C-alpha cells in the first residue's frame, strides 16, 4: 500500500512559483491519490507540487516517476538543479547579491542582456542559465513564465520587498528529491507522456489553464502556446490513458468550455467525473480581480465524497478540525 500523504506532510516545497501551481489545492488532490500504484506520471511538471508532496510522504519510495514538460527552460532548470546543484547555488548567490544592489534595474539587465541572450545563443542549459531562471522566477511578477512572439522571456519585475532568492537548504533538498532512484525528467509533449500510461500508473495533469477572460491568457509558456485544440487533444489523451487502466487526475480552470469538455458522456464512460472546487488566483495584474474562484478537478468515479465538502487549505476556516488518521485510513480502504 502507498503511504497516505497527510495535511501535516513537511516534505520539500515546490522548487518554483508557477502560475496555477497546485500547492494550495493539495488537501483536495490528496483525497484522490490512488491507494496503490506502480509509477507516477506528471506530463505538465510546472512547480512539481504533487510530485514533491508524494515524495515527502514516502508514497514514491520504490516506485518510478516520470516528470515531463514541453517547456525546455523548465526542464533545463530541473536537470541542472538535479545534476549540478552546487554550481547553480554559486551562480544564484551572485544574483542575490546583484539584486540587493540594483533591484529593478538589475532584474531587467539579467532578463534582457543575459538570460534571453544566452537562451538564444546557447540553447543547452547550464548552471548559470538555471540560476537566472530561478532568479527571474523568484523576483518576476507572480512567478509567471511568459514568452513573446520572438520567444523571449518578457515578464516584468515583481513588487517584492525581500524575495528569497538563494535558499541553499531548499535547493539541495529539491535536488535530492529529483535524484531519487526511479525518477526521470524529460523534455517531451504531453501526448507522448500520456501515450505510455497504462495499468498501475497514477497520472496527474495540470495543463496551462484555459483563460477565464479573453485577456487573461497566461499559457504562452512555450513558443507555441497552449490553445483550445491542445485542450481537446489533452482530453482525448486522458481518455485513452483511462481506457488502458491508468488512474488519472486532472485540474483546470472552471470555464464553460472546459466544463463541457470534461462533462460529456464520453468522459463519464471512460470512468471520470468533474467537480468544482474553490481556489484562489493571484496572477491578475489588477488586484481587485484576484481572489476566490473555482477550478475543476477531474477524477476517477471511485470515491463517495463530494468535492464541495473538501476545501483547499488556503480557504479553510482556521477553526476547522483536522482530518484524523482513522478517517484518512477509512477513505483509503473504501478506494482500495
């Protein structure tokens, strides 16, 4: 049996800030981890919140994990943190000192004159590029990764008083998790990752979210973006994986198009259902438009609790009693 991740899991926190990162929804997502599996597959790595959660609970011990994404900068950074963490830390320490001296001016110097230039001239990732990626992630606006039409990173500087840029303890812990036996990190499109998913696999999909408004698009994390045709192709890949016996959980924004896409009879026939869950968005440039929204969670039709009764950590009342170990064990037995 897989150890059940709990609300008091103190594992490694995600390596990156990421638009739509799932750390806040982990209390919900944990309710839908399978009671046992042989391999974990994450086709949209992003911040890796679910991977680090599973690792911290011991659920991946003795099991394989495929961490994949189509973003070469993201995968390049993860590989450098895994393989050359001390060199990345040395570069990051220098960036930390530079930011303390120059702040906004230093940010744009790194972004425009160093990061984009090196990405263009030297596509193979180095510890220096990985350190700049981490620096920009931790000092740029809300941790966004966005490319313009020329493929250049163009996120503006964030408004942080004292950002934590160089954290050796955290980076070394993340590196150790990524070096765990059986964990592989690959640059590959989601369709390839899902094509191999079958019986014994636990798949979590966290794709670039469909925008809630016509102007709120944060999906340009690769040169090609992520459009409606990609969302439809993902749905078909998810259905294929379910029909082959994989356990698939997916999250996305709560838009009429996405709800219709995953609320169809075809999806239910494949053994999936859709529920809404409260969440919080913080990536709108206008503060008054940030706050509580709904997201959707697509899960196998094997649970007997409504997601409306499970509230994400950040929206949960402080007085709410914790879920007992016996209750978690009972839920796991019902799913087994």
